[in-house]
C-alpha cells in the first residue's frame, strides 16, 4: 500500500522476480475510508488478513523554535493516526485468523534516542509503543500478537536524502560500523509474523547494529 503507484509497481515487480506474490494498492491511511478500502482490497485479493505490517511514516525535519502546528500535525496524522486506523480496519480479518500478527515499525528515535529536528517524529514513535502495549493486551484474547521493530539508521531513500555526510557520520557511531539494510528490518518483521514468535507480544526489538549501546564515542575505541 502507498500513494506512489510507480514505486509500488516497482516493488511488486521486485518481489515477483524473487518468486513471491504481491499486489500494490493505492491508498491513504490517514482517513478512515482510506484505511478501510485498503483492508477490503487485501481481503479481495488474498481472501483474508493474517499479518499486518503498519509501517507508513514520514520524518520531515523541523526545529522546535520554528515548528508550525501544521508540521506537528502532519507527522502525528501519518505516523500515529494512520497506524491506528490501519490496525482498526484490519481487526475483523485478524480476529478471524485466530493467530493474527501486527508488526508496527517504530524507531530508536523517540523511544530510546533523540535527534535535533525530529522532536515531533520522536514523539510519534514513542506513542506507537504505548499503543502497541495496550493493543497487545486487548487483542491477546483473539490470539493476535502485537510487536514493534525499532530501526536505527537504515540505508533507505529517506536517509540518502539527508546526504552522504550524515550517512558516514551515522555509520561511524554504530558498533557494527555500517548502516542497516531494509532486509535487516524485513527479517525482524518476518520473525514477529512467524509461528516461532507466537508467544511474544507487546515487545519492541531494536535493529540498529548496536547504535544505542555506547556511553560515548570513546567506548568504540576501547
């Protein structure tokens, strides 16, 4: 699901080339009607919903002293309201599954770390974990688990847009000395969606190459 049909088609082609099955649905998760239409399209295409990966998110930079109401609201509308509406729209089918899985993409920024210019983004990512914990309790009786992945600095188009200097400095403070890949996040999400994770719920897993571990840059030189 997404708003960029061209990018969606490219992703579908890549998945199918690797032997998988995928469909792209154009939609907007920030409205109730949009989320409902996406859920209905998934049911029509696949016969039901067993796993939901709620990963729609934006992170435009804005400093506290100049941030506008519109900038604050936009990030919360996509990252928090969009997540809520998507989960709610998929719940009827997830309940039918009997072993539904919800995987939320949060971030280390907010729940664990902070970064200037992203106070609004960090607040949404912390909010997602608060939602996750209560949702895990409410939905446990239906056999649904709710967990979250917390990416660190991942080599995505969004990170590339921040420039090579940012990417290089980010990799330098990571104990594994590299940025993460989208596959690293995918493997974690796939685990939470698997039968092997059936007794895990309400948990957050950081996939960050150890980024949050050092007390100081000097720790990496010891």
